[in-house]
C-alpha cells in the first residue's frame, strides 16, 4: 500500500463552541474514521467527494475539498476533467458553478 496522508477534519475549529456535536461527528467520524479507512486511498475519496459536491451543487464545501484533493495527489487537470464529466450527468448549472469555484481557487493559487 502506498503512503496515504492522515486525513484530519476541522470541525472543532469551525464549530466546536457553537455546534459541538456536529464538530465531533465531523472530526471523529467523517475524517478520523471514514476518510482514513484503508479500502480507498484518500486520492480516490477526494475525487468522489468533488464529484458528489459538484453533482449536488454544494459549492460552499467544494473549495475546501478541491484543496484537499490537491493535497491528496489529484492534479488540477484531473479535477477539471472530473467536474467536466460530472457536468454532463448532474446538470449544466451545477457544473458551471463548480468550475467557477475551481477556476477561482486554481488561478488565485498560482
């Protein structure tokens, strides 16, 4: 098995004082457990997450997960291709909105 970076959530930093249970579930279940299961590498989980967020039109979370995908070894080109692919299945407005998030993130971080 190849090296996989430990996935750590930021729920407690974001919502620990406001919504402690949601913060706990985010950090301890979603990230500490699910994201770190060995059955799928973090790279694949990132691609799946970007696809699901794009398909659902959930652009508020997309910026974070695009960055996480890059950290997990997914290239910008692969992410652009994944969003393009999902657009044809999930709907043009959702895909265009997701690509807008990607463009902002990728052009600002150059």
